C-alpha cells in the first residue's frame, strides 16, 4: 500500500525496522557523502518505491557539517514518497551521539564493539536512555565487523557475535537494533564472502524482536544477502559500492571530456550511484509503507 503524501519529517529507524520485522524483509541503509550521492538515493527510492535509512559516518559529518547533513536529509525526506530515517553510522562516543540527537538525527549507532562487554553495555545503555527520551532509535554492535584491509578473511571468526552474549546485551541495553558479526567486513572483499548463517539463526532466536543489522553489505552477492534476510537480518548497510560507483563514473567523465561544468561532470556519477542504490533497495525488499 502506498501513501498519498510525502514524509517531510525524518522518522525513527525503529519504524522501518518494525515494518521489516513484520514483512520478513530488510531496510537498505545507504551512506551519503555529498549532494550528488544524496540525489542518487532520492531518485532510487522514488523509482523503487522504497522506504530507506540515510546514513552518515563521523567523517561525513566533519566533511559536510552537522547542520548541513541534517538539513540535506530533511530535504531529501520531503522529496521521497516513503518514510526516511537519518542515522549516525558507527558513532564512536556518547558526545557525538548526543550532538547528532540534538541536531535532529532520528537514529544513532553507538559502536562500543571494541570495548570489553561490560563497558560496551554501559556506554550503549547511556545512549539509549538519552535517545529514547527524545524518540530517537539506537543501534549497538556486539562482536566486531572487521575491515578487509586490516584483517584477512581467515581471522574474521575471532570477532563473531555469540548468541548468548547478544541476548544479554539487548536485555541490558534496550537497543532497538543490534549489529552482528557473522563474516561480513567493511571495504572491498579479499576472496570469497562466507557468512555464518547458522550463527545468525541462533542470534535471531536469542534476541527476540530486536532487529539485527548486517554491516559491510557492499560486495556481498545478492543471494547471500537474501539468505541473511531470511535468517533474521532487518537492516543492511551499504557504503563502499556507492563510493566506488561514484568515483569510477567521475573518473570516466574527466577522461572523456575537458568539460568544466560540474553539473555535467557529476551527472553520470549520480546515475551510477542511483543504479546501485535501487538495486540494493530491491534486494532488501522493504517497499511502500502505509
């Protein structure tokens, strides 16, 4: 069922995650870095008829400015016919999460995954208490999603999430979503992608209705993403493939022409990112919401 009016306001990510839980789908969480990548996501969301989560990392906040990032996302939400959340990806501190909440983010991630369990719980719970008081959703992380450039694939398993720890973590923190480590990684993959679906099913059974998140979605074959969704993943993050599509298209534009009009130079890059964004939304399959 489609909606008649545009959603000018950003919604908490739990709205989209709850819808994904009910339908057995996932929501695509797409990083944006500038006006061009955001324009691509707007076009893709409207062509696919999908709700989505727009994300920025701390690096993007430094690049754009916090108020600019929020204003851009709100403008995008007014253009997109389905609900949109604005999410802080991999927030590294309570202070950053608080700044984003105050500025207007509707969802934040606090990443304490490198901390000891008790410290991760304490930090995450503090953010949950602050965020929930202002109707903002919170994502935590348990286990650790490695970076491909730093960790060979054979070493990923040492960082994997354990189901019993996940159950305890969500109980003690009250998070709306939990990022888990089952074999994905940030950046470009080295070799074949191998995901531990048995572990994912155990975690899904252990955490009940808490939404599970898959980081490092770029480069994972569609059939593996679809299996992860079937086994309980409700949010999938994409960043690397978007940056790659944009940069390659810009390089090609500059090689083919001496054009100095940035609007013409960036047009193919917008189209390239739009194609990737739409494809990821269709794999996640969270379409129109009433």
